[in-house]
């Protein structure tokens, strides 16, 4: 197992000697477990610290109510200096999530990411897009346009998507 | 209470006594103790076909030609012959009557196979209400097929699988359904389940459960495909509401059905990975999450158990594939999930597997069990007949012995449970039979365990090939006086002289008449020994 890191063919960090990014992720995991944000949870897939799954529960009072959304979170090797990559694995009708599940979130962009941010903060930010979509910086202009022009139609469509694809 | 076993006494008793309420059929079935297929015509001269089975209403005998090209259907008729001597009952049958033709009349022979396709001789399903038969032909398997167009890596491919819907009365092909570059487990009809007029076909390669309806008019109609999507119009909905979205989504979603059910030549698609969880997986994962959340009251415990039970195994759940499906009723499916390796290996018992109950109308997962779940086992022990669903219009199918309707079968199950070294291994072994193969059990009353006792290793209602022994198989009365009523002996009368070759037997019992065929085959391509067992 460990010979891989010597040859340089390994893309994931060795588990025997935790890198600083690994330590940081572990610390954030402990933090997340003691003080979890509402309506969401996350954890590492298998024994790979750098690959997480998050579950977001559609908040009440939004068209996403009742939906359960799974997201892939991938931490870069130089975390927390680079932001994690977040992708929706559940279909969602949302102006900030593109047709392949990529989510645009201010804090997840390289320029605005800060090493002070944690996974809990990321989850909170992700949760907030359910309640407050940002139509002025859309991934899908069509949905953003509908959101601004005819919110009730947008909401009924989003609710239909929730029923069909996120239950 | 003593009851005579004499047939005349029984008929007389039937005249004067009213049976207890609800036992009329059981009473009538007891006459089978008197009427048994005790005579045998050994090595009967018969056409060299592979005999598949009697239909469940006993109207047809299905057979295929040895070259897997033609379907030959016979009508079972009862033997008639005349004899000149007195006391002809004691006489042996006249040689003219000792023929296959005196028991079966050929109705027709139709070619089903085409140039490249052959009939799958293990596959046959019967829709009793309208006397339609479903047959399958296929081309050869390709084991190292590249996984293109959303196919699962590691599942073999069959270039063309055709299902033929026939009217058995006259052999007219009513409809066909073609699956291209797909893999459907046709052996013992494993990948297909028929319930009333609904057909579930599992595409292992593309991970879809195709629900089809057999209409009375004889057409196969698509009801829905469960897999990527759950509702029948999800695809349409997605296409229409994502018009404002980018073009990637559209091409991803549109290419999917083309691969699965194509009635024309298949076009190679550029492989394009769907970034989202499939519809059925989304339902499954959200069910698991909700269950864990509801299980734990305490917030910190809940987080720990989500982490350990869910996130840690997340990828394993995502990698599960649909192995096999059966209907529980018109809305509910019992789906078995497992790994890719387990789906294609011959011995799937060693691979971990899961069961899910899915309501295809509400598109909800109702329950999810591990293979070795005690809870599911207890349900199975008590309510086995709910798993053995028979179509509504065949009441005699309800008399197939199971451990839920028959005390002797239950005793047998209990005793093997007590003998088992580990309970969880035992549960695993029993659950391996779920979901049941469709129409895999013979409704013949001679397999009714309240009437007869027999060695289940050698013969049973389950439709399967068995290693042949040289001893006749004994059917012993279950009730006093526990006497031997009849014997079934496959193979030549004199027994097997050459002990080195392995011989396989299969038994075809008529569902109503005291009539059975035993077919013994050695593994070489010699013609089979066919014996006719009947009541003289």
C-alpha cells in the first residue's frame, strides 16, 4: 500500500502519516459531529478522508421541501488553501446548479475562498441556496429568468422536480 | 378418525357426508391418493425434442426441437385403446398403444428462431387467462462486451434478444419485443416475471426494469421503465422543462431509451456518463437516510450511525445493481440488489445482497433488508405464500405446498433450521431463493405434501434438473396407512449399466391428470430416455 506514494503514482495522500490537510479535515469532521447544522449532514465515503458525501434536506417553506439531495464533496490535496469541489448527485431545478450538478456558490470560488471557512460553513451556504437562490449570478439563466419574472411558476416547477427526482 | 382408503367407499362417503366448510377442494384432492400414475412405459418412442413443461392449466405440452429452431406444441389426450381378450385390465398395454402419440397429439410446429437467434429452451411463461405463451430467442453471449451507452461494466452482452408472444391455440405470433446489446437472464426465466397481465423484464446491462402489459388483443405495451427514472413521464417532463437548460442535459437524457428497447438495428452511441444518481438509487439512498434518522432519537448518536452505516458505505450502495425482480402484487416489486460480480457468477450465494420492496405507482421504497435479515426471514417463514404470487385466475396454484400452508413443509423447514450450524447462514441460504422464479413450480397434486411424502432431493414441485439415481422415486401416503402408492423411475427399465456417465433427470407432471413424463439425459448428445408415467 505504501509503496505507491514512493513511486508517485498515488493521487491520494497516505493514511499512515496524515498530511496537514488530512488533519484539518479530521478536525472539521469532529467539529461537524459535535455541532451539526440543521437539515444537513455529511461524512467521508469509505475510508477516504478527501471524498465526502453530504445530504441536504429540502427546508420547509421552499419548493424543495421533502426532497433529499445528495452531494459529492471532494477536498483538494492542498485543502484548506483551495476550496472543496461540490457537485449535486440529485437532480434539482435551481438557477445556481447547472445541468450536470455543478453548483455555483460565491464562497466556493477560488478567489473568494478563505482557509478560515470550514465544511460546516460550506454546508450552511449550500443550505441557504434553497431558501435564497441567487438569480443575478445564475448557472442556468432560464431558471433565473423565470424566478425573477414568475416566481410562482418557478416554485411549482421546482416542487415538481423535487417530487419526481429528489424523493 | 378412521377413513377408508377404498375408492368406492370414498365416493360413497362423498355422497352422504358434507365436508367441513371450506374443505371441499381438499376433500376432492384426496382422491388423488387413489388415482396415481403408477404404470410406466419405459423408453417410449417419441420425437427427439426437448420437452419443456405442461402449461399450468394442462392444456398444452411445450417442447422445442433439438436444434433450438422450432416450437412444437402438443395437446395431452387420454389414452384410448381397444383390446380383444377378456380381463384386459390385467393385460399389458397393446404395443400399438405404447406410443407417445397415444398420449399427445401434435397441434402445430412453428419456427421461432431466425438465422442468428436460437430458442432459449429454459425460457417459457404462460399467460393463462388468454392462453398466450411467451418465448425467447437470442444470439450468443459476448462476455467481454465494452460498456457503452450507459451499460454496466462487467455484464456480458447479447446482441439480440427477442420475446415472442404466441397464441398457443394455433401458434400465431401475436407480438414481438426486441432488446439489443442487452443482457437479460433467460435461464429458468430468472430475468422475467409475469403477474396477471404484467410483465417485468430486468435488463441487467442497462439496469432497467421494463414493465410491459400483455393486452387481450395480443400486443405487448410498454407501461414504464424503472431505473434511470421512476415515473413513466419523467423523461418527457425533464426534456420539456429543461428547455432553458444547456444542451448537455438533453443529449444525456435523450439517448437512454434508444439503447434499451430498440426495435431496429442498434446504433452505437458515444458513451456519456450521467452525472446524477439513477431514479431508483435516489429513492433507495433517501430511504436509507430517512430510516437511520428516524431510528436514532439522540442527535449525536444519529450522526455517528449516519457516518458508520450510511456515508461509509455510500459508494457500495451506489454500486449496487438490480439482480432480480418479482411482483408481490400489481403495484409492489421485490427487488434484489447486489454487486456486479454476483449478478453474472453462477453461484451468487456468496455475494452480499439486499432486498427492497418498491411501490412502482407511488415510486417509493417501502422496505429495505439485508440478505441475512431476521425480520425478512420471519416474514418469509410465516407468509411464504405472499412471495409465491400466482395469477388470480388459477385457483389450483394456491395448492402448491409451501411452509406457510403445509404443516409438513413447515416441519421440514424448522428441522433444517435447527440442524443449521449458524442461524444467519441458514437465513442467507433460504433467502437466496428470493425473489422466486416465475412459474417455477408444478401445481401437480402428487407434489402436495399433505397427500404424499417423497424425497425432495430427488423430485419436487420445483422445475429443475436433478442428478439421476438408479433407484425409483417412491411416493408414500402421508396419512395412515403410510403405504407406498407409486414409483417414478426415470431412465431405462433395466437400470443404468454404465455408471460412469452422469445422468440428469427432469420430470414433467401434468397439473391435473395422473400423467407425467420423465426425461433422463446423459451429458453427451445422446437422445434422451423418455418414460411416460400414467394410470392404467
